[in-house]
């Protein structure tokens, strides 16, 4: 290969590796809550509230609140489980224990800062 072709090939590989690294992130499921996500008519005057699982997934500096897109997803995902995730517009795809999920991102916020460690007691003379 010519030198320019080699340099071009290496540059393309470097861009591809960088793009792939940005797409996938690591995080942890911090909490799970059941939240109201709609209602269903059961008759002319009777409605039933639909409940969905909402998970908080924390990456390095961000917390994402995600919710199931379809009510059919009833399986509980363990809290404190590590996840591999990727974001695309308002959807998050992630894997937990080898199983894949896709959920809607309903909000995001800065992760709370870690509390500073307590200072050791001063030595008495």
C-alpha cells in the first residue's frame, strides 16, 4: 500500500473506534418505582389505572429515568445491576444480565455529587 492509503485507512479506523466508544455507555440501575402511565376504559363509567415500571439508571454524571414503552413488559429488572446502554433520541437500549431492553427516556438530570468523606478526628495533645 502507498503511504497515503495507509494513513487514510488508519484515520478511518480511529474515527470508527471513537464513534463506537461514544455510542455505548456503562451505568447502574439505581432504583425502580411503579408509576401511573395511563388508564384503560373497562365500561362506560369505569376506568382502570395502568401502572408501569420506571427505572433510574445512573451513568458517570447523569441519571436517566426510563419507562417501559409497552405495558407488556412486566419483568422486574434487579436494582444495582450494571448495564451497558446506548441512547437514540428519546429511547434507551440496554442490556442487563445478557437480556436486552428498550425503554423511553422520560427525564434526565445530573447525578448527585458523592458526599465528601468525613474528616478524621484531630489528634489530642
